[in-house]
C-alpha cells in the first residue's frame, strides 16, 4: 500500500509547486524576488501548446537530441576504454593520466573558443563540447570501479588458466558496470548543461538556441517553455541510462526502492 501511495505523493508535490507559482504570479508578489512580471503556469502552458503545433519546436528537440546522443556515445566508449586502460596498465596510466588530470578541471563550456578554432562547423564544435563534458565523469567512474575490484576475482580466473583477455571480458567489464553507469548518469547530466550552453553561445538550432532567442525578444513564457523542455529531455535521457544500468546489473543484490 505504501508503494502505491508514492506516485500520488509525487504528483501532489508537483501540483503544489504549480499552485504556489500561480498564487505568487497572480498576486504580483515583490519581496526578495519579483513575480510581478513573471509568467504564470497558465501562460507557459499556453505558449507550450502553441509551440508544439509548429515543426520548428520538434526540429529543435531533434537537433539537441542528436548532439547530446552523439557526444555522449563517443564519451561513453572512449571514457570506458581510457578508464580501463589507465587503471589496468602502468604505462597507460603514466602516459595518459597526467594529461587527463590537467584537462579535467577545465569546464567544458570554456572550450567553446577552442571548438570554434578547431572545427569548421558549429555542429562539430557543439558535439565536441558535449563529448568533453561527459568524458571525464565516465573516465573517473570507470577508473575507480576498476581499482575497487577485489584482486581475488582476477587471481581465481588466472589460477584456472584464464588469459588476460578472459579476465578483462569476464571479470573486469562485468564487475565495473555499476561504477561505469554511475559515471554515465553523471556524464549525461553534465553533457546537457554544456550542450545547452553551447547552443546558446554558438548554435543555430536546438532547444538552447531557441530559449536564448526567446530571452532576447523578451518572450518570457517562451524562455520557460525552453527550460521545461530541457528539464524533460534531461530527465528522460538520464532515466534511460539508469534503466539500462539496472537491466545490465540485474545480477547484483539490491533492495527495491522504486
């Protein structure tokens, strides 16, 4: 029964937030923050209904999704490979780890000038920024997951005559999946922040570009529609990553907290 009540409670929290929002804007509240010029939920809903009737909205959504999924896929593949290599190989660690540690603190959005110089098209530059944003969380999560594996697992396989390739495929990669998907989940969130920022700075299409364009023409309901769209897309893609992670790690003991 308690599990059945969780969804109504979650829905009620959202409805309560919308009700408070409506009251603050309807009353033109001006305290520490100003709601007298802030659009209410009804205004945003009306603008959302208007936008979804136009192909431009769906083209922007598709463009942002293509950018995020392309950059994220590259980051997932290369981040896992680099994380395993630097954790398993002393030579790879000595060669690559200093470079990664120097580059990791640099915010991905600060790479916009670099992307403009390196890539001939904005599209390639935005994908590069998205890749850079997601790469380091995946790399760090993978590296820590490899180092956290019990040594006895590998020793057992090697004692039975298993090769290094077999250890990698049957011990290391399955064992690090929880850590890898933790990094992937974080990487997806960071990637959305950076792809939207990059679209606002140098994009020609996409949800971020359209949100910034709405701000420049003082279309505040349009700005909030863009923000809501970004939040929904981020939630759906992160949920897809977490669902995939749960499916691939079903062998792990866990308590059902859904």
